[in-house]
C-alpha cells in the first residue's frame, strides 16, 4: 500500500499530467482550422510551390513542437525536483532527450532548405 506521502506525490503528478494534456489539447484545437473545400485543383504543383507548402508546414510543426517541449520541460523539471533518486535519473535522461529534440526542431528550416536545394 502507498503511504500518505506517496499518495500525495502521485496525485500531484497525475494533476500535472492532466494540466499538461489540457494545455496540449487547447493548443491543438486553437491552431486547427476547419475549411470547406469546394473544388480540389491539381496538376500545377512545381518544386517552388511544393517548397513553400513544406516550409509553411515545417514552421507550424516547429512552433508547436517548441511550445510542447517547453511545457514538457517544465513538467519534467518539477518531477525531477520532487522525485526520488531513481526518478531523478530517469527525468535527467528525459530532459536531455527533450533538449536534443528542441535542437532538432530549431534545425528544421535548415534541413528543409537543404532538401529543397537538392531537389532543384
């Protein structure tokens, strides 16, 4: 059985995850636009237009990913602070992986530009 102290920690962690998921859902719903499509046109897609579409999509993914990573980092740091030794070791690795993911997200425009230059 869990003692009162561990139950309190567990309930705080559950509460943090609930807040985290609520924020993520709010962000997703905020940036999701529903548009009706009357007619689908095609056949005139060039590399330049495709590059513009990919760059726009990459920018949206980059912004969303950085916001999500920032929120996750806050939660992981809080869990690192209140956790025991085993939890601290896991959260330390998770924080490092999250920071590596943020670095990758920052490099997304360079990677996309490199791929577009190779296609041209």
